[in-house]
C-alpha cells in the first residue's frame, strides 16, 4: 500500500535568555544569512521553513520568543500549540546556561502534548565559534543535564559559521514526528475496526495546562 504524501505543519519555539543568538539561528536556518546587527526581539517574531521529508512536506513555523519575556504570563500565549522547542544558551555566558532549567520548567508547566508528555526539546550551546573549549570540556555534563531534565539532546551551534543548525533542526523534527505517531497510536488503537475509523483528522496539537 503506497503512502500518500502528507503536509505537516509544526510550531517550534526558540527560547532562551536575551542575547543568546535566537534570532541569528533562525535567520541562518531559514534565510542562510547572518548579521551582527540584529535588534533585540520585542515580544515574539516568527519565520517559516519548508522541508522535504521523505515523501512529505514539513512546514516549520519558528517562533522567536524574546528573552525578556521569560517566565511571564505572555509565554503561555506564545507557547500555545507548539510541538517542539529549542532552548538556546550562549557558551560564553554561564548565566544563560543556568537559566535553561527555568526555561524548561516554564515550558513544561504551561504546555503538554495530547498524551500528557512534554514536547520534544533540544538544547543549543550557541556561539561555539567563540569558545569551543567550553563545549568540549563540558560535553559529558551537557549529556547528563539533558537526561536529567527531559531534553532530547544537545548540539553545539554557531549561526555565524553555520555549525549544526540544520542537524539540530532535523534531530528535533524526527522527535516531533515520533511523538506525533505515539499520540496517534494512543488515540487510535490498532484493534479499531475499519468501519469505525474516524473520518475527521485527529488533532495532535499541544494543549495548555489550566
């Protein structure tokens, strides 16, 4: 039986403290451009990236959440229906890594998937072009940190030198599709009879916690 091509749309959050390079990462990924003159994002901005994924078309709506918005009430609105997230920190500024745990806790407190699980999240150790030794010396620690905090994995990235941006995005998309399939399996058991197959498409969008 031949699989018909699908169109998938995923909202992805890009969060982290002010100045860690969220906008630069998005610009590099979507437009293949880099500038040192980006202004600080106010509120939220977003960009669209279209991927060919096997036979499917995947549209990623990347939401650039301003660093100064962290832990505020507005993040609940911004997070709505997201299926994945990048948490970004600046390897040259340790305080931005210390904030990662709070960003993850804020995310988990305001957003879960339809099956009650956290959305797939990837940690980006950004600006590695400025301090490679920091990442090299802390690789194992980051691996353990991700396991302890429910983060799918981490990548050292550089928007300036275009290091690991595409790889990190592909990694996240794989985890989003896997989590989406898990939701479908939980909603539609394998034993369901063909006559009872729902005619409406099942929504796998994330939902708020009250």
